[in-house]
């Protein structure tokens, strides 16, 4: 999850800052290969693992239906992109895009790769994708600096009254980098 995903979820829940998501057990720290920390969703445990924002209900016909409480404006970018997958190269800043069905026969995927237009999805989400690239640029710089975990925590902590763009720009200035346009 990127900083904008955390910020959107914290605002949706009317929290003061993104750190409150950890305190409520909705996200967890994840070590990054090469050093540092980032955050990911803390999936619910039980008879099957699921997102804490997924509300499951049994339809009258007996079918289990999962609905996202964050849909559509506060949904994490990775969820909005699905079934479009992305690999981001920190050295070039380039993305490789691919169609990835979550699970075989997923009811959320209406058509296969042959009928899927990734360019339309990418164009629609271009602002969020650009901010995510800036986020990854800051993370990469913190890794290059061998920053301690506490600095990564500080970077991911953001008051919900501030804007994501301002937060990323502030960190770029602090680090003496410029990933923004």
C-alpha cells in the first residue's frame, strides 16, 4: 500500500492520522527487501483470509457476496487496478503492466485478457499512479540512505488534514531528491 492508500483509508474512517490504522489492527508493517518498512493490509483470519474492509453477506440464493466498504473513492490503488498487475522498476521508473486474474473463475473479472484494455484503466488512474511513483521514489531513497526503521515509520505517518502531494513534496525536499514533476 502506498501513502495515498493509507491516507484515504484514515480519512474514510475519520482518523487523525495514518498511524491510527496500525493501532486499530487494519494495517501491518512489512519489511522491504534491502532494508526498510512499508505497510500492507492486515487480513482478517478465520475460515478464509479477507480484507478488513470486505463485508461478506449471504444472498437469498445462498451465494456468498463480498462488498468493499471502501468502494469506489477510497479504495487502495492495487484494488482499483485489479485485474491489472504492475511491476515497477525503481531504477528506470518504468512500469510493466499485465493482466492477472486474481483466482481462476473470479466473479469480479468479467472478461479475459483478450477483452481487457489496460490503457483505459491506466489513463483513468494516472494521478494516483503518478503519486505512487513518487512514493516509491522516496522509499528507494530512504533505502539508499540506509535509513533506520523509525524514519520509514515517520514517512508513513501522515495527518489526514494534510494533502498527499504536500507530504511527498516535503519528504523529497528533506531528502534532496525530486521525483515529482
